[in-house]
């Protein structure tokens, strides 16, 4: 089975926005955004994803990536 990889750190770097600044724009705590940035979450609300996409002027596909390499190895 593949897995979803979060690329929030890459998009934030491309947009030159800090965790604190994104947290303020999105209304999500630094701790929760940090977990998203490092991929240590198992779920994300659509409302949070929408707010992040609006703040970063990006699409969900810029932040989320599906890796099926584990499936191909079997």
C-alpha cells in the first residue's frame, strides 16, 4: 500500500513564509502546523487544507503527494 507524503515544508520554502506567519494566516497552532510540516499527522481537515492553500496560493496537489513505490516493490 502506498502512502501520502506532505510537502508543506517545500511549499512554505518556495513562498518564503515562516511557520509563525502561516499559523497566523490559517488559524492553526504552530504545533499542529509543525506536525503537518514534518509529516507526523494521520489526517487533515478539508477546512484546514483549504485555508493553507488560500494562504500559500497553491493547490492541494502542491502539498499532498501519493507515493506508491511500496506497492511496486512487492
